[in-house]
C-alpha cells in the first residue's frame, strides 16, 4: 500500500504519457507534449521514429522492439541507441515473448543485455514482459533476467497484445520478485483512477497511460 495519499499531483509524477499508435503524426506528438506539460506528468513515451522532439521539462522515453519483441536483439540495441542519441532518456524494450513462453530465459537475458549495452548505463531501461501472455513462472524468471541484465524497471505490457494488458496480480508478482530493487511499470488498459489506484497499491511505481487526463481527473488535488 502507498504510504502517502494518492493525490493528483503525486500520481501525475508516476505517469509516462504515451502515444504509440502507428498512425500518430508529428502534430499528434506535439499535442501529446503540450498536454503532458499541462497535466504535470513525469514523462512522455513515443515511437523512436518520432524523435527528436522538443520536450523541455519532461523526460522523453522511446520504445524498442515494439510491439512484438520479435526483432533481432542487435536491431533492438541499435534502435534503442539511436533513440538515445536523438534525445530519449528512457527506453522501453519488448522482450522476445516467444522465448519466455518456451522457457528460454537465457535468450531473454541475452536480449536485454544487448539493449543495455547499446544504450549504456546512464539511460533508464524498462523491460516489457507482456505479462498477460506469460505464466507466473515465466513472469518471475523474466523479472530475474531483467534484474541480472541491469534493467531499471520491469513493465507489464505493450497495450497491443490480444491477451490483454496490465493486471494487479501481475504487478504484485513482479513487485514481489524485484523486491524494490527495480521499479515496476504498469501499462496497458489502465483507463480509470480506480484501475490506476489498484496498480499502485499492487506495487506499481510508474504508469503508462494514453488517456492520462481521464485517469488523473479521478484523483483529488493535494491539500
């Protein structure tokens, strides 16, 4: 359980305000950044092809290997490195979900290590597991691989997989596995304040939201 009230401002500072639709235009990204500033969120998360962006005062995150995770590890690493060179300070990479399903956690580890090596130690690395497609055992093992590879966060979902997005059960399992040593990002299908609150109470330390305003409107202002 959070040890302080979940005010609007506090939750906003946990949010990656996200636009990853394939039809997104530069004007859409400009609007995302303007809205992010208005809402007081922590970061914006965009496709790497939309970089560079002017987002002073905000952290810029970009995705790699998105959304399938079926890119070669060297391609993910190169994509992530280019995004950092173009201004991203955080990278959300998708693992090879099929390798996790098959129980090949060494392949998952190698995949994450390749991206970490591509971006260096200073860049925040979030590892997307696609938790709805994995067994509990696979979630735990992928969290362990992410920690071993030097990731900063484990993340539930892309929001694009037909199996679904974030669940409180997955967040709780991930948070229990990484034990506060890594952050936990809940993303995918979080559309209400109640859903966001449930994820935070389960252990999420970051939220990936596209309908951010609607979620934040459900939290009371500080004071």
